[in-house]
C-alpha cells in the first residue's frame, strides 16, 4: 500500500475472469435457448426501451445464466442487432413487390398483434430521439431507403398516384400501421375498444387497407 497526497492507494484487485458457459449449458438445446433469450430481450426492450433494458433482467426473464447472452449474442447490442435483422427479413417478405400495397399495409398493422413487444420497442426508439441510440442504424436506414425505392416502382407501374412523394407516403403508412401501438388511448377513446385486441386490430387493418385501395383507385 502506498500514500499519495495523504490518501492511501489500495492496490487494484485482480479481475475475476469472465466465466464461459459450461459445455452442458451450451449443448442443452441451444436453438430453443437462443429463442427464449430473444423473446425475453424483445419483452424487456419493449417495456423499458433499448437504453434502459438490462442484461441481467433479460437473463432472468429467459431463465438463463446471463453469460449465455454474451456467449450467443455478444451482449445487449448483439441481441438488438439480431432482432432488427429478423424484423427486416420479415418486413421485406411482407412488402414483397408482387403483393398489393393495401395487403402490405394490412399485414404491417396485424404484425403489431403478433409481435407487440417489437412494435413497442420501435415506438420507444422513435419517441426517445437521440437519447435512444441503437445498433445497426445504418442497416435500418438502408432498409427504409429500399422501401422508398419500392414505392417509386409502384408509382412507375401506376399502382399509386404519381404526384405523391414516396418518402412522405411511406412515413404516413408506417405511422398509420403503428397507430394502435403509438396512439392506444386515442384509439380506445374513438372506438371504445381495446386497441391491443386482435378483433379491433383486424377491423382497423381492413379499414386502412380500404383507404389505400381508394388511394390506388380514386373514384
């Protein structure tokens, strides 16, 4: 022990090496374990936002040792990146060029029922602004730019009016599709129904699809 300026310096304690998950933990149905971890991460991210979610809480929710999260995903950022990659794959499949635009929009509305936690996370990220920085932002930006290009292609094919700005239209459609998540109180006040229910969401999806069809084929 030494003294510097009258204050005792305590020697730094050696760090305990990070424990890798044992072979039994890694081999015990790893795909099911990874799926549980991802589901738990979505729930925690959706409830608290990406920045506030804690690895220990995700591990507790998944019922696993938190070292497994580092082993499989490299930490919280890796979890988000994996979830975001899966969302883009699913979204790209829903927005395939051969699908009518009204069906695409209705599919995104219904996805809030099937994946409520992810929808809530997207609301957190967008309403928190720069305070809620997430990984994979460039990949997300590339995906959105590709969707704008797809709307331009639909315009060129005559599916939607040529005088609409495709970027503004995409923003409006995303906002409308996520309204049951971002505006649940207003939705309930207007309809008197539970905005999270499959019955209301299905009705809303039908009406939004009808609105898009009117846009596609104005009277």
